[in-house]
């Protein structure tokens, strides 16, 4: 049993409830024993008594009395240690890695891997991030989502404080997300704004969004922008798309709404009965989160670009699309 300790609250723990702070640092300490320590005054903050719902602040000193539990064992994260080569999750995440620092991780999510769990999903990014738990016992946090079949840039917060700032940036639309897609046909307008209302419906194949009327129960406003980069005759168009709002399946629904669904979309692609994929184009979703521009929690802007997945590279090569065309125009 260790003696009395004093631990300082760190910057990323600002506003954390005291009971949550103990759960993070001393997961073996149950709720009942913690309440007993608090009632008896053995746990103190800057010398004063505290309650389980007290919010801690950076720099405060927490008195830790002798306990029969140890502090959480340190685990290696992507910065603190890369010795978890035996971990398949660690290895797969490492292959996805585009950027990392002490606040933010950016991944290039492959198509087919879910970001979060759900019905029929056995492995997902949120679960895999356990492999990158920090020495403090802090698991990286998701701050936005990508559809399971969509590839590309996925931003992860390494700390609680970073998660709060990044989540606020996405909520307040202080981010710019750029997607590349291949759609059937060529839109009449070279660039345009798509503004609709969307409502979510439950179907046997999972959630599906549909265009709704203003004022319809559960409907949310959705705005997207697109511009044509290149086209293959009148058969296909490479679009650069930007979602201003962040609704479920927004770009996929909006592309279908204007009559040019995204190639390989299992939910929203509807074409003539005799339509067939041309040789060399795989029946996979051709939607890729190409770039993101987001405020960095420590200041300044973070801009990251993700290479396309193999099936889209194959299609681009087939049609002779030049990736540098879009990047040069940005």
C-alpha cells in the first residue's frame, strides 16, 4: 500500500469531475470506497474537502490517501512507444497514419472499416484506438465520422482537451472538408450549391436518408457544394465536393438528388436496368475524404491530404484523370 501522494491536475483534465478523474487514474478504486474517502476528508483538493461531482482545474493538487489500488499502468501510444508490433490493431492504425503530434492524430481510413460499432460490426476504429492509449491511460477520441465505405481523412483527438476544441470546431463549421467522388453522368452546371432537407429512416438495410420537406418532423437542413474537375465523355464526372453541414450520408444523397449518384454506392445508386460497370471500374463506393483544414488545438491550422484508395486510383488511371489538376486549383 503506497503512502500519501499529491497529484497535480493537468491542462487536458480541465473541468473533469473528480470521480471521473479517479476512474481515469485509479480504475481499481470502486465508487463506494471513493465516497468513503471523500466523506472522511482523506481526499482533498488544494487542502480543501471535495465531492465526487467537484470539477477539477489545471494546476490543482489532489491529495491521494493510502489505498489498496495502484495507479493505472502505462500503455504505449503512437508517440510514447511503438513497441506494440504484436498488436494487429496497432499495426493497422500505424499503416493508416498521416499525421501525429501530442494533441492530434490523423488517419487515412480505408474503405470497409467502420468508425464506430453497430449491428454486425466486430471491428472498428474506435475500438482499435485502445491500442494507442496514452501512458496516462487516456484513449484517443473520435471527433467526427466517416461512413463505413468512405475512405480518407479522419481526425482523432489524443487528449480530452483537444477533443473539446476539435469537436467545437466541427460543430461551429470552422473546418473545411474536401471530398473526391466519381458520379454517373455529368452535371449540367460546372459547379453548384445543393440545399435540401434530409430525414433519417430505418430500413432493413440500416439507416437511409431521404429528401424531405421543410418543416417535416425530424428533417435537418443540409448544404453541399461541388465542382467538376474532369469528365469521361458524358458518362462519368470527377467531382470535388464540400459538405457545409454534416448530415448522415449527405454527399451521397445530394449526388443522387441531382441525378448523378456516386459510383458504387450500395444505398443511393440507381441507374437504368441495363447499366453495367465498365471494365476496370470496381463496384465499390467512389467517395474519398481527400483533405481537411481544421484549427489545431494548440493554435494555427492543421491541413492534411489523404491518398486515394486502390480502387479509385485504378479508376482514375483508367479514365486518364490527373490528380494534380484538382490539387493545383486549390
